[in-house]
C-alpha cells in the first residue's frame, strides 16, 4: 500500500474486492470514522480525498459519495475478501 494512494474520481462498484480497494482500505476507514463523527462532507472530501469542493464541487461530491458507498460496502462485505486473502502488504514487505 502506498502511504498516500491517488484517489480516483469514482470509487469501484464491482461486487468483488479490487486492487484499488486494497490500496484504499485506510481511506475507507477514515471516511467511515468521519461519518460516525458527523463531519461535513466538504471537509472530508478536502482532507481525506484531497479534492477541494470549493474548486471542484461536482468532482468532490462524486468522489465523496462513491468512496463512502464503497467504504460501507467494504464494512458489510469486502472485509471478508480481505480476511480470505490477507491484509495487503506494503512495498517494503511490512504489513
């Protein structure tokens, strides 16, 4: 996993775990934490996803909505895939 993986404009919607999901597990957890804290989506988009809603409102909203939906999918279903395959390793071989 990269320390700061690039965020796509739209998160995956496949019914199985993708390489993108593996790279963004921490991002998904941060989104779920932010939702639990009732954080403003604009702040979350800027801080967690790196998209400024003041400069790119449509892109920021789309990225936020699709990544949060994927985070929820991961919490309900995708984690099982991670458990079966094992947690992704960093490039340096550490987990």
